């Protein structure tokens, strides 16, 4: 891009649009897959958002952190590939399209499978790019030329290859098993796709008569409708209350079914009545009991949540919840209901539609994950893959140690259809990479493909290698696999991370990524989870429109402390928008003093303390930022840069060099220009990974950089010869002296333009430093005279301060009316005391403290602390004034 001058104010929208177009048109982030000699690769695959999705603040954080890593590693000279893409999101996308069909007065069943799938593809083409445009809006430096979708042709081939290989390896099987079923979505759900929420229900104690006629057993349940499918009662074999009944039978009330009483150590003697009803068709634990005791399985609730004929004529056809009420009434009428009470318990819901799930026995496809899970566990335990922060290791291990086989079939139409066919003539099951036309056993051509599709997470588990061209051995795969790091939230550590580990190790014999960085949640300013129902959602796109992408990115980064949730507020984003303005204005000031034909001079600090100090600090910042990013301490990198740019470069250095820049000494002026150019140039490079737009725009106006794009500019070289810790101590001393004089002026409301005299009683090295920086001190403190001497007499009526043992005196006689100032302070203290007493009285009121919301009480406590601190400072000033007026 051609050089441009910076406008008076920073307008993010125009700048962002221009650079997004530039990077995309020039394919700045599209590397070839061939490595140059000694050039290391660096790769990340984007956690693919649902094609139905829109950008939320969690996405914004995730994208920002990934982009920082990618841009930083480009600066280090690595060949960086960041692969973008979206997930087909089977259940979610099908739900969206089905809702659209409902508005048109039709259904997918009326359309038929082929026409419905075509309709979903049409929807994807029309609306599926929304999230991608939003990813681009965040400045993500992904390679758009390698955009992938979990149902594109290449990934579909990879999915089929994996399914067939796992089947041939004996790791995929089909069987009747208890699964989580959503009666609304009409599909199986993996254990991880069930979300639990506390709901108030009932706890019902039911009497089961013994078949011998000699008494009964009482069983507690929260789901009395399932008793219609009971096929046993279970007790602990060592429970003295019931062990003598093992082997006898009981009668199921209402359906009058005779069932065995079994003994099993699974039964918790301390829970409930100590007696358990066993319904193998409708409870995962009961299913296992049923298998181990060869019990019958009676399915009394169908796929739509309706009671079946097996439930009995009185209940068949009823909705499961209506049946629950009827069963309770009938038990009560029969005298079989021992008790009922309200009961708070966890109820599983479908993660997509929030319908209560129904455990049910169904014929499904499963992955036997035992061997795969062991390798995935060992890879982290052995350090082949590192999880950061390390406290997530334990959670990862616990899940893999207790993993159950993975149900991978879903009873929907949108997704990868399972590549399995059944011969209608001989029943032969055919699993094939290519669509078969004849049965290999009987030669019959009547073959029926399995109706189910694969779990969405099955295809996304292949993402690190399928996106690079596998099963073909592509150059991308050879160069960029394993990937360098995965950046993700903890909520999909099991859904996705563990499964990618399993698949990567099984099919590539290598871990899919060297590091997994788990970022925290973005919450509201009070620490609450953001949700539409709470009304506390902060929309990242609204913030981008209002404050610019860079301000949002820097805010998220500055608060992305490892392992700590981010408390976000619009006020904080607005605050970092001011930081963008600060950078912009600092750059405009610098560019005013840098000639347009200036090259990139090597900085020449000569013997100037000011220049030596800022260059020393620049070297420290370069090292600190690099170390922080290498260790995923994003917030430390951001805070280091914020502190340096705002408080050291802008607040101090730019002010300190003004006398040279505006002076007549050409040698001093050129020295200042060389250092200023270096500092601005290298700061832009360091800031660029976090705030790419504003830095690129300023860089484009910087003399000497030519047509170079900041996005591919290498990190600035280190200059060890400029490191000098002694200049830091000297400069801090100078700064503290200036601040002391400014504080005296500010506390006493002395006009900033009124020149003051300053005396400093000190000797030795301190005196040398102050004399050497006299011009700088006079300019910054706005004093017309600086006297430094070890034998100075303390003048009467002077403001005083002590800095590192040096005594500072600012004569104020004739400048400050001490009596008037003391009167003003007395008045302000009385007003402050009144306000403070009011707040303290409120906090002393037990009713207020106990009944008011915690946030309100905390706010009042913070106010009181702030006022107390202010009062202490005023009292100190009052005492000093009394001494000065002496």
C-alpha cells in the first residue's frame, strides 16, 4: 500500500476495511507448503464454529488469542498456516431448516430425505458464511484459500475412510445399548451432549407386594411411569434387611407383573429405602444390571416420548409426563403409594432443544474407545502434548479413565451418512469405502444404506489432519502436521480435544497438536455468565462498531490471565479505545518530526540519559513480551506494552524529547529523531499481533519502511549493547523529583503556567544526575530555576518532599495564601466527613448489610475506603500547610 498521512482522529471502520481488503487480495496469510532451509513451520486449526452460529464474546477471545500467536510466530520467521473452517452442526442446522419449513407449512418428511438435504445445502450457501465474515471482521489472519467445511468433499472422504478403518480394526460396532434419546430431535445423543439442570420434581415411594403374600418392599423413584417397565427389584446381598428375600419374586403394581428380587453390590444400602427398582430399557445403570443378571427389557416409552402398548392399555398413547401423573393417581387409589414429596434433582436435557432426554435401549453404532483413550491419555502423561494451564490434566485424565464407548449414530438426515449397507436378500452387513452395488455373499443388488448419520463430533475429531488433505499424503500434511497449538475453551475438552487426540494418534501415529491452551470464560463485570435470559450479553460486533476491533482485542487480551475468567464491561473496552487514541496521537506527533525521506537509522543515544533510558526499556520490553507470548501469558504481554507505551513513551519520553525536537541544535535533533523512529517502529511491531489494524495504518505512514507490510515484518533484532540498568535507576529518580514538584503544585492549586523555583538538598551521584538533566526537569516540572546543593538551607513557607533521601523544597511565600488554603481544606474535610459518616452508618446497619445485594454492599464498602483514603491525604496536606505557614 502507498504511504499515507495520518488523519487527525483515528477512525477504525475505514482503516479496518482497507486492511482487510489488502490482506485478502494479496493473500498475505496463504503460505505455500514448502519450507525453506531451516525455516520452522507453525500451524493452528481454528475450532470450527457451527455453520449456524454468530460471533459471541467467547469466539472473539478465542480468535484474538489464536491470531496473536499466528502473527507473533510470523514475526519470528516461521511459516505459519492458520486453517479456517466451519462445522456442519448436524442437529443444530437441521433444527434451523426444519423451523423454516414449518413456517412454510411443510416438514422434512413431506419433502423427503434427498430434497431436504438439498434444502439444507441451499441454506448453508445463503446463510452459512455469516460467521466467517464475522471471523474476518475480528482481523483473524487465517488462510482463506484453504477454507474447509466438515461436509466438503475432502473431509467427507476422510470421514468415510476413518469409519471403514475403525470398523475393519474392530473398533466400530453396532449393537443394542442404552443411549440418551431426544424425543423432540428424534436422535441419539452422546453423554456429553446431555446438559443437566436442577429441577423440582417429586420423589415417590412405591410398595411392591411380595408374590408370597408376606409383606412388601418399598422403592423410591423420581420417574414412577418407568415402573411399568420394571423387570426386577435389587437389594445389596449383604443388607440384613433384605438378603433373605433374594431369589423370591415381587409384583409390579398396576401391571401385576411378577419380577425377581436380585442381589447386587451395586445397590447403595444407605440411599433411599435400600431397595432399587430395575428398568433395563430406561436407565443406564439398570441396563448394566439387566445385562449382568440376564433380565428382560420392557420398553414402555417410545421415540416420541409416548407410552407404548407394553405399558398397559390404561397408559398406552399417553405422553410420558401425563402418564406419570396418571400412574401416581392410580398407585394412590390402589394403596401402593407409600409417600410422595417435592424433590430437587438433576434432570438431563438435550443440549440443542432443551427437551428432557429419555434413556432408552436402541440399536446404534459405537466406537470402542478403550484402546484409543489409553493412547490419548498416555500422550499427555508422557508430555507429548502439553495442556496449559496444567490443572486441566487431572480433568482430562479422569474423563479418559472412566470413558464409555462412544455412540456415534444420529437419527437425523443432515450429516455424514453411515457407509453401511444391508443386503435385503441375505442380511449381509457391508461397510465400504465405495458405494456397493451387489452383495459380496449372494450377489443380490437390493442393498439398503443405513438411515443414520454420524455424530457431528466424529468429523470434527479428524479436523487437524483432514483439513490438511488426509487421507492423501499432501505436502500440507507433511509440513504442518502435527499442529503447533490448539486454543480452545474447557467446555469442549472432552467433546473435541480428547477425541482429536484419539483419532490423530490412531491414524497419523502422532499427537495432533503439541500444546493445548485452555482459555477462560468471558463473564460480565460482576462475574456472571453472559446469557440472553439474564440480559447481560455484550455483543462483540456491537463493540467493534462502537470502539473498533483493536480496542476489543486489546481489552480481551489484557484480561486473559491464565486460568482466570475475564470480567468484561463496555467501560473497559471504552478505556482501551482511549489507548488506541493515545497510540494514534503519539504517532502523529512523532511523524511531525520525522522527515519523509528518512530511512531507518540505527538509534544514536550518545550520552543522553533520556535516550539511553528509553532504548534500555525498549530492549526489556521486547524480551518480556516475547517471553510472555511463548508461555501463553497473553495478559502479561499486553500489560507490559500498555505500561511502556502509555506511561513511559507517551507520558515521559515524548515530553522529554520536545526541547531537542523543537530546539536549534541539529545534532541533538537528529539524535532524537533516530531514537524516536526506532522506538515507534519497534513498538508498532510488538503491538501488531494484538492490535493489527491501527499498527498497520501507522506503519504505512512511517518513513523508511517503503512497501513492506507490517503483517510480515520480522521481530526487531535485540540490541544487547543498549541494555543498561543503571540508566533506569537514574531516570526513575529524575521522574520522582518531577512528580514531587507537580504534586506540590497540584495539591495547592497553583496555576500550571506559573513558574516555580525548586531546591534539592543532595550530593554525589544524585546531584550529578539532577544537574545533568536540569533542562528536562525544568521543562517537565515547569520551573524556572533548579538549584542542587548539599548545603542548602530549607526556606520558610516551602512545599517539601523527600525522594530517595534527596530533600526537595519549593518556595511558596507570595504564591500560596496559606490561611485561605487551610480554610478551604477545613471546609472540604467537613463535607467529606459528613458523606463518609453517612456511608459508615449504612454499613453499620445489619438490615442493610444482610438484606441488600452483595454487589450493592461491596460498592458502598469501596466508596467508604476511597473516601477514607482521600481524607487521610487531605489531613496530611493540612498538617504540611500548618507547618509551612508556621
